[in-house]
C-alpha cells in the first residue's frame, strides 16, 4: 500500500501541468523599475502548437515559438529577431489576466496582460486615411500644418508617407508614430523643411493635432475624416465589394466590360489623378 502511495505522489510531481497561456492577449501595463512603459495596443497570440505571433494594433511584427516549463518559467524565441538575453519570465495566470515578471539590468520588470477576443485598435490604425481641415485650427499654412481652405487635405498613407495638399502647394515626407504614446513626428522630404511632433487625438471620424515641438508649440489642427464616397457601378458587377472596401479614398468609379471575361475600372481620386484597373477572369480551381 505504501509503495502505491509513493508511486502516485511521484506521478503527480512529474506530470504537473504548466499554466495555460494559449489565446489572444493584450498588454495592459508594463512597469520597469519605477517607470511605466506600456507599448501602444501591444498584443500576443499564443497557439497550442507552441508558435506565437505578436504586434501592435492591426499590424503583426513578430513571429516565433514559445515554451513553458512545469515551474511556469516562460521563454519566447523571435524567429527573425535578436536573442532574448534576459532569460525566462515567471508567469502567473488568473482567469483572464496574466502577469509576467523578471529582472532586466537590475530592474524589476512586470508585464500585465488581459485576454481579448479581437485585435486592439491603435492610433496608427485610425490615423491612416484622408483628412480634411475643420477650419477651426491655429496652424500656419506651411509644411505639415494644413490650412483651412476647402481644397486642403492631409493624406496619411499606410507606407509611412504623408501628403499635405493646399490650394497651391504640395508637401510630402515621412511620418513616425511613438510606440508608447499618441505622438506623431513629420519628417519633410524638403531639405529646408522643419521636423515637427504633434500629439494626436484620433478616432474613426475626427483628428486633433496639438503641436508639442518648439516650432509648433500650442498650435492646433482639427480635421474630419473624408467618408466613403458615392460611386457608379453596373448591376453586373455588384459583387466587387472587396475593391470598394480597400479603396475608400476614390470619389468616382466607372465600371465597363470589354467582353464577358474582362472588366475595366476607371477611378478618379481626390488628388485629381485618374487610375485605371483591368481585370481578366480566371478559374483558379
């Protein structure tokens, strides 16, 4: 009887399970020593096959593998990134919350996560698009400051290029958003342009930019997002919704057929450009 009990106890010790971290998690807070350094809309997705992905907002930027031992010591390996030199995290999971702890360069690091069911939205996701000034700002009509004329606009492109159009001028450059707070920096292509940083308050309808550099301090630029536009389409091509969804910046659509397996789409955008797409029908299966 005693031997059976010993075997049973040994079995429990050697088959204890690590805590389950599979699923989608958002980082809610990161403490490094006495400072809080929480990344914007940071998420991790841990899969049952010990692979993981992570990113910020709607952008995935990491892929790799993870493992957890029976002492709840967690390590992750970034497939395309540098090796993590700080070692494993001690992990505790309590229902829909998870806490990671370890030491980095003599500082205690604590990461708090919460379980979610869809990717979080970051300011970057909302910032990308076409914006028109509201006419209530205090910004000057130069560089990255958009005036209030009807023809003016600020186009934030997904490839980190901005296009600031005024009635008689066009300014372009790169934009970079801070990974820990809602601040965007514009770096003009123009050699004589001024690099400026703005604090942004953005949602799916409005954008407010408040200057925080020396050159734009206390200036405010409010915008409203240009909504989806009306378009013309033939009844035969009513199922081209995917093109409409991914191209919200075009104001006029013309659809035409050359023959039953050919479709041409001509688009006029708000920058006075005309774009032509030609499609041929193929059976992929």
